[in-house]
């Protein structure tokens, strides 16, 4: 028998319990909702965050000195661009790998120099397991740059129920945006992709101020029967792999490359 003052619970769905959110409060659903909200907050925080990278000045240059630095757990780097002089630097391998894991394109340098820079090029060893050299392009946060970021898919494609195969055609996409608004990746929602259709560049949901550079009619994701391809966007346009400050010349890059050979 319920005690005086108790509110009786009406029968609800399986797994539902009485609680402060109402008689049909589902504890598992509430936990999932909290987790999803936490992930959304974390994603928004990550999109606004800029990684810092501690660097030291290199006293020598040349391949022999670079090999010695790598044996000591350091990654040689060079900073150039924006009308400034080329500066030879080095950073710890752990710090560089942390920047890579976070997917950061814009980094705040501190230590030997205190400047904002975009990761222009990252070189790996023959096994592709360790970074061996880092090119950093000096930028202002308001500079518009061109950078290539990875593309991934989100959701379940209804076209697969009809025997369709989902293909990610464009694994990376070149974007133009300000240096402080570079996304770590582009998510493509495939929840409405039907058999025989494609999601094109023009269909992408990009952050404000970010512009995709490939042809708007290029296919990003297709859903087609095995052995067939979607009619639209059979040949995706080639994209440039390097970030580039709009309107700047590449003479400084050539000078930087010569110094490290």
C-alpha cells in the first residue's frame, strides 16, 4: 500500500521507472542523452581550441644535425612565411604526435618563438610510424588559408537495405577559411542517402565562413548496386594537399627547403 503523499506510477514502457523527470522516466535514455550532450559540448570546444607547441631554436642545420635530433626524440621543423625570416626549430616527438592526434591545423608556437602557424607539411619515416620533419607556415588568425581535411560519414544509409553499397569517394577535401576556423574534419550525414543517389560537394554542411574548393557537382559519397557507380561525380576533382595562404607567393617555401637539405 502506498504511503501517504506518494504519487502512484502509471504503467510505462519496459525499463521505465518513476523519477523526478516523470512517471515514465527512463534512466538509460537519460544517461545516453547526457552523454550525447557532453560529446556535443566537447566537439564545440575542440573546434574552438588551438593546440600549443613548444619549440626550441636549432643551432645547426643540415641532414646530419637533423638525424641527431631525431635520435634524441626531437622533430626538426622550420617556420616561414608572412614576410618573416625562415626560422629553424625543433619540437619533441611527443608534442608533435599530440598535435597530430588532435587533428589540429592551427598551432600556437611558444618557447623560441611566439607566433601562430599552420601545419603546412608533415613528413614521416619510411614505415609511416614516426614524424621526421614539420613545415610550419606563419599566419595571422584572420588570414584565409587553403587546407585539406579528412572526410568521414555519419549515420546509416537507407539505400543499403536495397542492396546498395556506400562508397566514400572523396576521402579528403580542400577548404578555404580563416586560419582560426579550420575544422578538424568534415562529417557527411548519410541518413537520407537512397540507392542510386550521391551526396555532392554542394550538399555538405560546412561551418560558417568555410568554403569547399572542389567542383560543387563532385560526388563525396555514393550509394549504388555492386559493380555500378552513381551517375553524378564519377571522377572527383583532384585536390591540393597543402595549406596555402591566399595570395602569397611560394618563394619563401623554396628557400626554407634549401636550408634543410
